[in-house]
C-alpha cells in the first residue's frame, strides 16, 4: 500500500516490474489518499498488505501495536550501513525507534519553498520579502491539518527554538506565541481557502494558467511539479525563507519509508524488496526516472537526476539537511490532528496567541500515556 500521487505510486509500480524480472516475485500496489496516508491506522493496513509505505511519526504507534517487522535483520549490516550513510538529513534515523529500524526511507521531503520563476525574478530570501508578496495577493499556504502544525513546527525550528519532546511544554510559550502571531499575519493575507488546502491543492493552483500565486513559502516539496510537462506551468523549489540569521534550518521533516508487515506470510521476500528499492543505485536510477522523489543521497547528488527536475534536489538540499524529526511516541498521531485543528480554529476565529499555545502544550502533555500505563519511549 502506498499513497495516491504519481510521486508515491508510479515509482513503486515501475520498480516492482523490474523486481519481477530480476526475481520472479510479483508485487501489486494499491494507493490511498494523502489525507488517509497521514491518518489511517497502520495496523489495519499491516493486516491487509505485505509492504506498506509509512511516514516516521507513526513509528511509536506501530511499535506499540507490534504490526511491523523490524528491518535490522542479522546478516545485512553492511547494506544498512550503506543506507544510513546515504541518508538525506535525518531521514534514515527518523524510522529508528527503541533501537530498531522499522522502515527505510524511499522518499525524502520537508517543508521547502515553491515558486513560479516565470512570475518572479528571484525567490524570496527571507520572511519579510515573502510577506511583501503576500500583501500583493501572490502567496498561498497549505494549512489543512496537519500542515498548519507543520508550518508551526518549521517556524519554531527556524527561530532556533524548536518544539521539544518530553513531558513538559512542547514549545516554549514565548516562542509559541511569536510563531502563532506570524502564522496569523500571513493567514490574514492569503486566501481563507488555504485552511482547507493541502500541498497538492496549493501546487495545482500555482501551476494553473492564469494563477496569480507566485510563491508558497512553506510547503512540502513535490518534485513532480518541477519536471517539464507535468503541468502547464513548471514550478521551481528553493530553501525556505529564513526568519532570522540561521538560514534554512528547522523545517519539519516529511517523506516516506517502506515497511514490512509483521503479519506478512512473505516476510523474507518483502524485506528483500525493501532493501533493494531503498538502495542508492535503484533510487537514483529507475525510482527517480519513474517520477519518484528519492530518499537516498545518491539521487540527490546526481547531476542527471537534478537536471530532469530543474535542480529541485540541489536547490532544497540545505533545508533538508537542517530539517527536524517530529515526535514519534505512541499518542503523537492523535496529537497531530488535535493540535492542527486547534491552530486552525485559532486562525479562523482570531484567538489570542497565548490561549492557543496553552492549549497546544496541554494537548501534547495529554498525548502521553498516564504514569504507570504502557507506552512508547524515546
């Protein structure tokens, strides 16, 4: 099971066809919507599929549910070392939880900046320049849950005071207040429909003929839109506009990893495929050629891969290397939805920043098991 977008589906099908030629093992892929991908219970998928594409915040939950098979099997240490060495930023480490490796990165993303080079002479270099474009009605921001929370995380990280894991405040109250006020300022300048838009919605609008939108300052990168011919207007991608002097640091890491179901009756064959498709040669070769957004640095560093995608990888690499891992404890996924909803309500109804942040920190504290109850650790 993978997710329903050419970037998520096409490379899995193409690589599986090659795998069948190599091994005789056939793999068929189903796909689910982006919203389902971000929220659907992994355990249900694990009972129905041998291979599952997941994102890293699920690992605490899936570990507690015992629904995935760890991939750090004996005898393949050298292969895993190569995958770890090829990690773009913290992509590989993000799937490691409680000492085990639960998935391998096959797609790496974080919030970056999308723009129309035919409409702007240069991409906004900082937050102030972006706000000036927003005042002209030329900016759009995806704020549909969970993306509002991702914007919150990215801004806090870029300010140098990222949200932290643990049983205290998730975000420093003063930082949280500053971040929410920044979000409220830009949200008031963009189309109110942004509260219901995900990155694909925003990128589709940007690429549309006649669109006035020239910039999406914080949005998960989608290489598809940087490839000539994918849409009428080709988009470009760049590092996030910095708030202060730290450069493009602190973006919320995304991307996907390939995992093997603990309930699979073909666990060995599924594991073999996971190692193969995550490897550098496959990632920079057939995976990228089929429209994938690789998770391996061999592809990100490849001149031909970059040329085909308008230097998407080269132009966002600094942001990816500085991106932060979201919380992953069992209970985070419910918090992600609740916190996103709280931020959106605050934006829509213009709530006081301190009130929103207090609720945000309370929701995070409540996402952990009660003392003495079973739950995931760090």
